[in-house]
C-alpha cells in the first residue's frame, strides 16, 4: 500500500471518528448508487489524482497554481485531473477572477468509504 493511500486512509479514519455522517446533512451519495461510487474509486485509482486529493485533505482550499506546483505537474495536466475529480464529485471548484480554486468534498469521500465498512 502506497504512502499516499495510507495517509488518506488515516485521514478518513480520523475524519469519520470525529464526525457522525448523516445523509440529510451531506450532499453525498446514496449507498445504493454503485455507479457513483465506482466513479469515485476510479478517479482515486490514478496516483496523481490521489495525490491531489491527499493534498487538498491536508491543506484545504488551494489554487490551481498551488496544486500544480506542489504536485509537480503542469497546469494543463492539472486541468485534466481536476475535471475528472470534479465530475466524480470529489472536489468543489470556484473561480475568482482568472484563478480557479479547489477544495475537497470531505463529506462525499467519507460517506463513500463509510459505505464499505458499515455493518450490514
């Protein structure tokens, strides 16, 4: 298991233990929506996207330039990866002037992982 994935799992365990996730509060996925969960896990399967998610989980909202610099990828490549993350619902985006900002949809990510570990 990679270092980034271990860090993400540790973050999720910490997040989920400190917060009770309620579906009425979270604009997240329904447990029966397996296609949406598959899209989320597919977007996390790429090491670069996983790194972006980990970075956002640790640092909060970041601009596209900050993410590209810290992950050592081009802005064009970040655009590609951020589009996939946004389509899966894992990141929120906002634009301020010419700068685009990203933040992690922590509730969606935690709900998605919680659906795997909750007792049936």
